[in-house]
């Protein structure tokens, strides 16, 4: 095993740990909606939510980085250049995340000054980490980009997937700088902040997961490189062709010029097409190989990724992407429903798939299967889909009673929040969230033990033969 691949395993362990913190913080956030006096003046909803969505971003990024460190040396047949630097930075990264989490939990917030920005909270949703930590993340990502490009350079060899990946890493890291400017005008601030959030999840991250799924399909089913690369080029062109101007669907109501209504509505409405393409691709590959694989968990999680990406991001996003509908759905639990479905479908499932794929190789198990993975697959996905359903009901209730009928007044907000459909949605989120959390625990158990017994049995059999 290359050193880079051992580093990948460490990244996966960190990612799964943070996935747990995210789940706990999500459950806590959900409880405030059913008991609004929860932990009053001790730990506020906003901090629980900040912890939830920041650990979300970090565990997914760690999963992606780990996946690249895993696939890269295989792709080029050599150790990653500058791997020692990446190894050192991994520990600094983990320490920084821990310090930030402790500050979020115990210090929570400060007065509105430079000190708070540097040491407590930078204040941009999803990337709230204080500035010192944000600078650290830039260092980690720059090292990562250096590792990847320098390795390809030294190997004097490039593959199609690697080209796409390297070209994608440039905007992916540059966009993060969008977490930094200090802008006091709220419209301007949101205008630039959306470049980060939208262009990440609907542009650069989609391309990155496309590359990772291409490698995964090749390993899992032996799909030919020619086929996955051809699909990848088409998907990338379509993702960027629709996603870049699709940015406009966040510019409807923040004080930007009116032409964004048309541009945003039109281009973002086309965004589901490449995601549908990915489903067709995955199903086509699975079909041509008669659903045969020696790694069922990874295979099922890849399929979940393809469908989850299309339904959660594509269909759920499409539902509220036209300005005529977004006028009513904007910023309700409907948005939260889509956010959960999309992040989970497109990225959560993808990272889990890759971890299963990798574990089969490290544990040297020929047939990688267990009963536990099925339980965790079912519980996690049932929990998530149940939550998403509850939130959709709650969100549509808000859109009708608070927005369409109530005219968005404070009184209308209260009326919608007391509506029994809204309330049931909030309870449903807690109940399905608990199922999700149990699924997480089973996942951790399975990742720790799957394949181990089979591999030992196999080795003793070989030894006695
Ligand atoms: C136990 C499971 C989970 C529970 C109970 C939960 C609960 C919550 C709650 C209560 C919020 C705040 C919503 C608001 O501001 O009104 C939230 C936000 C969010 N969660 Fe979760 N969550 C869970 C799992 C997940 C997962 C698995 C993901 C993605 C992979 C995720 C992604 C997000 C995102 C992106 C937001 C921000 C959404 C927005 O503000 O529009 N959550 N979650
Ligand atoms: C994997 C891809 C995607 C992810 C992870 C994702 C995630 C999210 C999240 C978390 C939000 C809430 C942002 C916030 O206010 O904090 C959001 C908003 C939104 N998304 Fe997506 N999304 C994806 C793809 C799409 C697609 C393909 C479409 C359209 C077809 C779409 C349409 C929208 C719209 C219209 C909003 C704004 C909702 C509002 O006005 O409140 N999304 N998305
Ligand atoms: Fe977007």
C-alpha cells in the first residue's frame, strides 16, 4: 500500500467521526423545533445548527480528499509527491477542526469585532469557522492541489479523469476564498457568498464526485475507461453549462436586477438533465454487468448516489427553482428538505460507497458482504427519506399559509408555525432522525468489522491448502 493510501484511510476515519458529530448536532437542532425552550441561554439553536452544517462540509471534504489520495497513486502507479507534507497537514487539520468545534460549543459567540471574526466565528453560513482556521483550510487544500498536480507532472502521464479532476480543483479551491471578504452591504454579501455555496455544490463538487464515481465504477464493475471517460466529459459539460448560470436561482429576492429571474429560472431548470444522465449511466453499467459485483455494499451505495443525486438535487431542486414557485417556497422547510436530500444523495452516499470500496481492498476480502451493511443502508436511507418527506410537508404548509395566504407577515409566520401539518413535520424529523442516527451507529460497526472474518477464513484456508 502506498503512503498516500494510508493517509486516505486516516481521512476516512476522520470523515466518519465528523459524520457522527454532524448527526448528533442535527438531532439536537431538530429538538428545538419541538421544544423551543430547550437549553435556553445554555446552548442556542444557532450554535447547534452551525455545528451541524460546518461538520457536514468538513466530513464531505475529508471524504473527497481521502478518496483522491486513495485513487491517485493507483491511477499513476507511483507514490504521491510531497506526501509527508500532506501527512503533517492532516493532523493540523484535525486539531484545527477540534479547536473550532470546542470554541463553537463553549465560547459560542462574541461581540461584533475583528477578534470574534479571527477567533470565534467568521459568520458566513456553512463556512463559519473563524478566520485563523479558514486560513488553515486554505493551506490544507493548497497542499492537496500541489500533491495532485506535482504527482501527475512527475509521472509524466495523464488520464482523462485526472485532467478533469485537476482542472476542477482550481475553481474548487479558489471559490473557498469567497468565505473571506468583509462586506457590510447584505445584498452584495449574499451575491458573492452564493458563488461559493452554489458553485461548489452544483458545479465543482458535482464534477469531483463525477470523477470519483468514474473511478469507482471502473473498480467495482470493471467498466472500461473509454466508457466512463466519455460519460464524464458529457456530464461535466452539461453540469457546467447549466449550473454556472443556474446560480441565478439564488438571485431572485436579494436585491439583484430583475433579469436574474429569467436567467436563473431557465438555466437552473435544466440542471437535472446531467443528473439524470448519471443515473442512466450507472444503471446502464450495472445492467451490462448483470448487477454482478463482489462488493455489494459499495455497489448499492453507488446506485444510491446516482438516484439520490438525481432525485434530491435534481427533482427536489427543480420543484422550487422557478421564480413563480420560489416566491413562496424560499427559505422555508421546503428548502431544508431539498438541502438534506441533495447533500445526502449526491455526496454522503458517494463518500460511503468509496469507503466500502477501499475497505474491501485493505481487508483483502474477495467477497465483501455482511448483514449489518444492509441494516445501516436501510436505516440511513429510510431515516433520511422520512425526514425529507416530513420537511416537505412542513415547507409546503409554510408556503401556503405563511406566504401565499398570509402575505409573509409575522402573524402569518406564527400561524404557519402553529399549523398541525407543520408541527407533524417537525416531529417526523425527530423520529426519522433517530432512525438515521441508529443507521449511523450500525454503519460504524459494520465499517469496523466487515470483511475481517472472511479475510481471516480465506487466509487460513490458503495456508492449509
Ligand atoms: C439525524 C439526522 C439529521 C437531523 C435531525 C437534521 C436536522 C437538521 C436541522 C434541524 C436543521 C436546521 C434547519 C433549519 O434551519 O430550520 C438542519 C440543517 C441542515 N442539515 Fe441536517 N439533519 C440531519 C442530517 C443531515 C444530513 C445527513 C445532511 C446532509 C448530508 C444534513 C444537511 C443539512 C443542511 C445542508 C442543512 C442546512 C439547510 C438549510 O438551512 O436550508 N443534515 N438539519
Ligand atoms: C448536489 C447538488 C445540490 C446540493 C447539495 C444542494 C443543496 C442546497 C442547499 C443546502 C440549499 C439551501 C441553501 C441555504 O439557503 O442555506 C439549496 C438551495 C436551493 N437549491 Fe439546491 N442543491 C443542489 C442542487 C440543486 C439543483 C440541481 C437545483 C435546481 C434544479 C437546486 C435548486 C435550489 C434552489 C432554487 C435553492 C434556493 C431555495 C430557496 O430559495 O430557499 N439545487 N440547495
Ligand atoms: Fe443553487
